[in-house]
C-alpha cells in the first residue's frame, strides 16, 4: 500500500475532510512525543504540548505553503519546538523562584542495585541534556535521538546548515563535560 503524501492530506483537510488531518496526527504523533520527551521530562506536559502543537497546526493549516520549501513535518516540528521552548522558559522562571524559597536538591548517583543505577544514569543524562542551552539541546535531540538530517534541522531551527553542525558539535562537547565527571570517560566517548 502506498503512503499518502502529506501535502495531499493537508489539501484534503483544507477542503473540509477532517479525517485527513487525523492521518497526519497518527503519522506524526510518535515523532512529536519523542522530540518533546527529550526536551521536557514531564509526561503530562509532553502530552499537553503535543496536543497544542497539533491544534495550532490544524488552525493554521491554511498558512502552510509547501512551495516555500519546508515539508509539513518540518513545519509541525517547528510549532512543537516553539511551544516546548516557551514552556521551558516558563519553567525556568518558576524553578528559579522555587529554589529561592526552598533551596535546590542534589542528585545522588549511588544505588543498591543495577536497575536503580540505570534509572539514575538516565536521570543524570536527562539532567545534562536539560542543562544545554536551548539551541544546542534542540540540535542534539533532533540529530542524535530523532535522526533528522542537518538540512531538516536547519529548516526547523531557522538557521544555516553550518550553524546546525556547530550546535551539534558544541552540544555534544558540553554533554561530555557534564557527563564524564559523573559517569566516567567510557560514557563520554559514546557521544
């Protein structure tokens, strides 16, 4: 069976076929969740942002123009990215206020068994990715976790391919700097 083209589904949606947009949601639901999950670790918030991204895409579908060079997926990922960064900015302000009131807690990496150690390693890695500046974080997530090409990332980020390459390189360097002191040299070499 042939996969229906995104542009065809967009046009069908604009012509009043609401089921066509459901196909787009089904097609891009997992990739959007994966990207958002790498940026925001609260599952409920990821679901809310993903839902908002699809809602905004649906409402703004008439402004999508495939002739401008961006694919539907790139356009949708850009909407989700912007919503995620807006939420991260809000959370950063809230977290700073909470830390002033309650203080901050350090993460312990000691654990009695392998499962706990693995969970803590994942937590450390997620915290390290979360410490990256937004532009580096998004480039690393889209490249390393999602497998997007440099040109796709450049379209999503609205910058040149050279800038994307630089952000990925610098983001990985920062991650190594965060992770090697905690997890050891073996982990940092995998980046």
